[in-house]
C-alpha cells in the first residue's frame, strides 16, 4: 500500500496504472489509513490475490516438489546435507539427553556465548569490542596491480565455524569459483571496459561494492546459465536415478516410517496435482496480466520451478543451499511483456522454489524419528498458524502506531529506498544489464563441460553445483568456509578422526547457538529501551 500510494510512486507517474488487486488506492487508501484496519472491503481483493492464493499455491507446490527432491537426493543419491543433518542431530541430542553429548554441546554453547559477549556484547555496552568482528579489505592494494579485482577476509569467527561441517573438497572448489570471478573475472571486466556507465568501476570502492555490482551486472547472468546446466544435465545423464526416485514416490515412499498408510503419497496423485497447480497459476496470472505469453509462464512455472528446486536441494546436500536470484525478473524479461500488471503479482504465485526446504525438513523428520504423516500435519498446520499470527501482530502494530511512523524507524528510512528500487525495476530491467544472453550461454557451456568432466572422469556429479556456490558468494565468506573446513581437517590430527566426525556438528551448532543467545538478549535490550522511549514521559 505504501509503495503504490507514496510520493515516489507519484513522481514516477504510474499510480493510475496500478491494478486494484494489489492494494487499496485513492479514497480507499485514505479510509484504511485513517482507520488503520484490515477489516475494510478495499482489502478483500488484495488479501485474497496477494496473500491467500499465493500462500496456498506455494504450500502445495513446494510440498510436492520437496517430496520429489527428497526422493532423488536423500533416498537415491544419499547426499550428506551437512547443515540440515547436524541441525536435526542437535535436536535429537537435546531430546535424548545423552550425558556425553550434552557436555560437548553445553561447553560449545558457553564458548559461543562468551565470544558473542566479547564481540557484540562489549560493542553494544562499551562501544569497544574486545574481539572485533570486521571485514579486512585488501581490495585497495590489489587493484593497483589488477584493476577491478577484489579480496578481503573476515575476523568473524562464526563464519569460519560453518566450515567445520562442510566437506573440504567442495569448499575448496567454492573458493576457487569465488576467486575466479572476484579477482580474475572482475579484472577482465575492468580492463576490457565492460562496466556500464551507471555503475562504472572506480578505485577505492571496496570489496562489497565490487561484489554487489559485478554480481548484478555480470555474474548473475553467468550463474543463471551455469545453474541451468548443473540442474538439467544430471536429469538426462542420470535418468535411471530419476526414474527410481519417481518409482519410490509411486510406491508411496514406503521406505519411510508411516508413509505406507498415506495413500495419496503416490506419483499418480502427486504429479497430476502439481500439473493442476501449475495450470491454475498460469490461468490466474493470465487473467491478472492479460497478454502475458502463456508459453513463457509454463516454461518457468512448470519447468524452471522444478529445475531450481533440484538445484537448491543438490547444493544443500553438499554445502549450504544456493539460490539463483532474480527469477521473477528473468520471467518478465524473457517474455518481453512491457505491461505493469505482472510486477504486482507475487513471485510465489508463479515460481515455486521452496521445495528444497521441504526436502531438508523431511530428512530431519527421518533423523528425529518423525513420520511423513506427522511432518505433513505440522507443515500445513504451522503455515496456517503463521498466517493467522502474522495477521494478528501486523494488525496490532498498525493499531498501536501509524505505519510508516516514528515508532518503526525503518519504515521511514528504508521503505522509501525500497519503493524507489521497486519502481526503478520496471524501466531498468529492459536495459539488458541484468540478463546478458552471451554470459548466460557462456555459463551454460562451461557448466556443461565441467559436469561431463566431473561425472565421467572424476565420478562426482556435484562439482558444478559446488562451483556455482562460489559464483554467488562473497570472497571473504568463501575463504572463511574453506579455512573452517581446513581447520576441521587439522583438528582430526589431535582428536582423532572418529571423535571429531561424531562431534564437529555439535560443536559448530553449539557455538552458533551460544552466539545467537547473546545476540537475542542484546536485541531484547534494544527493544525494551525502544519501548521505554516511546512512553509519554
């Protein structure tokens, strides 16, 4: 509602083109703003089209895609899923209360909390952290020799801890990809004067500007093509695995506890249901954005949603899940559709990319001993409760103070920037900077070559996916993950490989948990301070 009724929208001169299904407009906007309530007829259409329908579509489609990707990458490929697996084992350890494991976890939590206090805590209380968390940027030194190149490392120990549970060979490949684009790739872009006029490289801008701008203007296109090949080719080359995975669903996922009693967990029901959801999504989008190419909608909603789910699940199976950004923008760009209506339809109504999370949760349910039936009930119940709870809390916050308003500072400082970006997209997308066909083709070709080499020579079909993670990861983060994995390897020399492999996840998760507890307490203190400041006195 703010985006389409703000001064920024009026400056762009597009308020009259905003469809009524997006938010209350005109006199309706004034009425609901004065009353500060969602119980108004002007909200019926926006809430139904923007919230309820996309939520229902997303829940159902992601659930089905999650079952498929679970069957492929958990049951058939047997990938490790380091983060999801250790997260579930931590839950199991808390539930079983094993004395040895609890001592290890408790000690890790204590160390993590102490580290959090010495860094974030002291920075909040005394404004001077005992152990700084900072980014050490060497870009200024490197760019004197290689213009455009960037390099940095972080002093935040918690970033290195992530590497404890990640395989060294994949973090090494991830780092190699990040170095390839951040150092050599950006150097190539700069010396060949490929930067666009609106974001021309200049010395002294640092690693963060370098990463953000180069990703948007160059490496996102390259990663898009790379990801397509990394997701598509295994389906073709390893088709027997895919067939077995679908057969596993057809058997009702009988290998999982309690699955046999759920009759509709069958491919003959799930796949038609997914097709039905897709066709409903396409029909809805076509009715809301007349003239939008239906074949492009089908290609993205049916095909790309499936491929991206597999790609995300595969990446989560070996490292930490990676997401290809700007998929909704890619859908609009390659359609050639210049109307504004498509921009107001939520991406969740057209692209289903949450199936990877469902697959990982199904794996966690297996580890802790919960059945698919139990998980399914929790999945839909929590989604419904979350929707109701968010409605209650947003209504409460809006009732207490106007939004935007001084009680919510970000609505005054951040929303105008977001609105400006939202309205810029409709014209900026067509500059062609975001999706460069030559870069997409180059990424696809190199990914295909890498896949065939890794599949038939190295016998590891995950190498292109690991490389993709580095393309979209800042170099200091990729370096931290790699060094964390390297440190983990060295620790085994002193503790023994068996003990460390059995406990490294508990230690990593405990450290993260302890640090997070301190961060939560600091946030609570800030909230209390804010609440006192808002009182009349």
